[in-house]
């Protein structure tokens, strides 16, 4: 049974650089080789502990991970945090490498020939950043707040040629900016965990410089605002159907490529970052007595062959009968940090929020694996990019995710 006793909170955070020293063989999501570095990419870790339970969240400026079970097992052995108490998530930055092997049956992009070596380096650094964060544990207090940012837009647009990735301001969109703030008992900053639903794709396939894109720009802004005395972790919300409102390539408006959009990337990241800072400054209720619980559940869903031409999309795909979805939970008092191993569409999150017993329910996606797009059951009737790409049969994933996470929280 879960122990509901509240004990003094300790929190620690750390950040390590994972910018590749050698870009040879590494590519962006669209298989374009990197020719240089525009801005460095990082791993950021937050560890929380109350003397009963310890949990960790690792946020990476990367496209995505394969199944992280093996590296979480390594963390458990090396650092002493249970594997099912660890959430490892990627920002889904399309102009950074991917890490890990594509899970069989998942619709995901393979890395380049150097991915295996880069993966091992990143895994080693994940263990190191969690070790550093745990070593930095100190008495702390935590608070939560929300704001909004009009940086994302539903990307499923109906045109005379049919459904395409475009610009649909009338479509479902989750614009909440979640801010979970950790500070010392005296009020000095330790970490901010932010959550927002948008693809980090301000820069498109023709960009050849490695970058953290929008998510990296938001993290950088928040950390610089606090004079680098804080670790700012970007976690990706239900962004399966959400793109930036403005991008430097032709997906949104069809006007052709522009010059590399780094100023636009920084501007959009700053908008989210400004809202994070504003919300953080207004969080009044901070508590140092916490109940911490964490767990993982793996649910199996029947698989299908996606109806979209995956080979044309450059996606690796192998037929399987079923796919495992990793559900994760880190509960800090009445803050429920939930996690799903796929690109979850907005409506599934709205379903989760409606059914969750906690108002402060945050959804972290692309966590501990990437099976592909996960859409709500009703969306299978519409041939959008997400619904035609999902490797999961209709009628299973939405229920498995919502009921599974709600049950984990309610226990």
C-alpha cells in the first residue's frame, strides 16, 4: 500500500552538455547531416526525495528515445533510484539526434550510422546527471502554477486537396503553461519543471546546424533570467497535433523556405519562458512537507499497419501484433506528473484532466520510449497525419492511457 505520510522534501537538480563532439554520421529527424552547432544541447535532471521515496525526471534536448528500460535499470544500480521511479523524456527537437533503438512496431525515425555510439555517450551522461542531481539534494519546498502561451496551433488543416499538416486555429489546442517550482527553504531557486504542448520545429529540414530549437530557447531563457542559478527542465505536453504558430519553413503557410529562423526560434522560446518566469514569481503557496509516490505501468495495445506511406515519410516500421505503452507517474502531494511513451494528441489529455482526481495533472509525453502518434478514438474517422500514422488500433490506447493513469493516481 502507498504510504500517505508527509515528510520533509529534498530536491536537487543538475545539467550536463550532450552536444556531440563529432557530428559525423549524425542527422536531424529528416536525415539531413549536421554541418555545425548553432547552440548546445543538454540533459537536465530533477531528483526529489522525502526520506521514504525518491524519484527522478530527466529532460533531454533530443528528438526522441527508444525504450529507456535498460538505462533506467543502470540508474537504479548506480544511483539507487528505482527504475519505475524515473521518467526520461525528450523535447522532440527535430534538429537534434535521436537516441536508442526504434521499438519494434513503433513508427519512429531511425538515427544515422553514428547513433549507437552517441546513444552510449548519452546513456552514460544520463546516469551522471542523475547522480549529480541526487548528490545536490537539499531541504526544499515546492509550488505549482499555470499560465497560458499562444505559441502553438492545431496543425490538422483541411484543404481542397484533403487533410494536411498546416494551420488550424479552430482545432483543439492545449495552451496551458505548467510551472512546478522548487526552491530552498530560504527561497533560493533550485529547479523549474515546465510543461507545454508544441513541437520544437521552428527550424525545418533544411537547417543543417544542431540546435535545441524552441524548447532549448525556452530553457535557456529561464536559466539566464535566474542568472544560471536554476535548472529549467522542458517537458513536452500533448503536442501530437500541435505545431508552432510561426515557423521558418513551408509547413504552416506554404510560402517556401526562408532564411534560417534562429531569431524566430528564440522569440517563441522567450514567449514561453517569459510566461514561465511570470507564473513562477506569483506562486505563493510553497510547501516543504510532501508525500512522494512514483510508479510505472506497461499496457499492451493491439497494433496495426498505419494507412500512411511510412517509407515515404522515412519511418522505420515492422509489423507486430501489439505494442507496449509505458505509463509513468511521479506524485508530489497533489501534483500528478503523468507520463506516456508516445506523441499524444490534445483530446486524450483533455479526457485525462476531466477524469483525474487532481486538478494539477500534468502530462509528459515522449517519456521512456516513443511508439508513435497516439490519437483519441474519435480522430480515427479523420485522415490526418497523426491518425494515418498511428501504429495502434482504434478503441484501446485512449482508454488504456486515461484509465491506467487515473487508477495509478487514485491508488
